[in-house]
C-alpha cells in the first residue's frame, strides 16, 4: 500500500473478528517497526508487553476495567486477538542524558520541556497503528485508566519504572465496528492549524 493511503486509511477500529488471530509474522512486524521510532538521545526507554492468549487478554481487561457488565465499547474491544501495551521508562532518559556526551549529570527532570519518554512511546505506538493498516488489519490506541495502573502492573509483574502510555488493540475488523461519534466534529483543516512565520 502507498504510504499516503496508509495515512488516509488509519482510523481507530473498535471491534474485531475474534476468530481471526493476528499472524505471528505480522505481530513481529508491528514490533519491529515500533522500535524504529525516534527516541531522544537514542535512549530507547520503551518496552512492549504483548498479550495474545485468552488468559493474558482476560487478565488485562480484569486489571484495567471496573466490575460489572461490560458496556458496548468494552464488549467489542475485548474481541481483539492481540493487545500490545507500550511502556515508557523515564529513568532511561534521565540516565542517558547524564552521560558525558549529554552532560545533564544532575538528572533534573525540569530540563525536559515535555516528557519525551512518553512522546517516544507514543511515536512507537503510531508506527504500530500504521503498520496494522498496511497489513490489512485494524487497530486502536486507548488509555489505561490512571486508577488502574497499579492493578495492571501487579497483574503482569511490570517494574515500577515502566509506565503504560496506553494500549494498542490489533486484529481484523469485526462486523460491529462503529465510527466514533466524535468524528462529527470534523477534521480541522491545514489552514486552521498551521501558522507560517508567526502566529
């Protein structure tokens, strides 16, 4: 697929065919492309938790959602045969920038105007989303609720220095996929968001 087509076709898919697993070679390409994302200082302070079995995915949903009957969104999302949780490690960046070629030996987080550990994990996630489209799959990036992060960490033994920046669900789109009602707002045009030379 042409790159422009991949970008145009990228959208969040929220229902999956539970009977069609993601082929292992496609899963591997998603991850191989993710680690090609840029990272500040080539810190590469990311990790990716891959959840493929029924038990692993059920444990994820149990740890990250509340009790009670699942709503329509959750019912459809739980059909995804593959979940990949990108995690960011702030310490990897602070350590990297304390090295002699960078020289921020105080490891002061205030030097960072934005948390590049999260930005870089987000870029890796976008590469997975684009790769899924190129492979003929659907994918969705969604958040892990802040109040459930500790439960998520405990469920999978995730070290404290790693923070989930979200989750990427991947699979073949299901018959009940629905576009987000938020799309009614319309996409802002280039002329609305680009400021040339000055604001």
